[in-house]
C-alpha cells in the first residue's frame, strides 16, 4: 500500500577537528529527523550546538546518535565492549546531547546507534541489550533500527518503540543486512538510484538487494547520508520526486 508520508533522516553534527563532513544547514532544510553525533565518533560541543540550533529553527526532530568511543575510525570498527560499560556510554551520550539540545531550543526525541554499533546489534545480543539498557536508563525513547535484527525484538520486548528504517544510499545483502563499507559497491552514488530507492520504500515498503532479491522492509524512516558525495543534490532530487507523487516528508515523531 502506498504511503502518504515518509520520514527522511540524516546523520549530522559530525564536524571533526573543525572540519564538517556534511552540509548540515542544507540537509536540515529537507530532512524531517536528524541523528546528531554525541561526540564519541565525531563532533564537539560547539559545532553540535550549532546543528541543534538549526534543527530547532527548521522544526527537525532530534535523535541522539551514540557510537563506540572511537574517533580515529569514525565509529566504524567493531569494539568488544563490556556490556555494562557500553550501556553507561550510551546513557552518557544521550544525556550530553539532550543537555545541549535543551540549551538550544529542542530536545532528544529518539536514539539511533551509529556505524559499527548499529551494525553489531543486528546480531550481537549482548551489545543490543547494552544499548537498550543505556536508552532505558535515560528514558523510554524510541529506537531507530534496521529491520530484522535481534535488537528490534529485544527492544520491543523491553517496552521501547522501534522505528524501522531503510537506507537511501546503501546497498543491501539478500539477508537484509547492509553491504559492508569494505566493499566497493556498499554505497549508491547515482542520484537516480537513490531517488528510485526512496520511492520504492515509500510506495511499496520494499527494497531490491544487490543481487536482485526483493526485500520487505516496512520502514517508517529512510536514511540519507550527508557525508556522501553530492548528498545535498541527491536529497533535493528525492524530495522533489516525493512531492511530485504527493508523498509528504514528515517526522515519525
């Protein structure tokens, strides 16, 4: 059944050593939700605060984007954490971001783990539980997750709302997981492919994997990465095509 609206989210606030990796201001004119870095994989308080002010100005819903404490690898390599340590770090990151958000006219409304942590909790039960425990220690915020992973069932059993998401610019394996960024075909670069992906999710609730397998995703949100080459222009194309088809861009929150 065709959807009349879809949430578009982007990973923002990821300035590192004074160098922005995305055009946050431009992205925030088009997305409805922003996964804002919490300082562990990227970002520092002053630049994060600027992104949060822009979120408030554009009415964009703010989500915390907690990660492994690993700026050197941008949070994209697996770390075998103690679950208790990971849970505390998740709570810490959400709390720090929420404090900055409230100081700048908004608040944290959901949580989306970043990078290797996001991918790990698709199958790693101990880390999935740690993320859930870390979120619940702060409050019962919704979790934005990849459909089909163990974290989805565990979070729902723990009483958390799960928002399932799809990726506009990432290729999928036939099992519904994301193609590893170590592979050349992990990321979609053709704007037409990205637009087609978002329309497929919004209109049919499905995604075509790299090998041609059609996957049912039932996604309420679609992620478009702000640090991809040509990200702003690709997102403009997506938003224009959605508007042509009468599909509103609207936050799930």
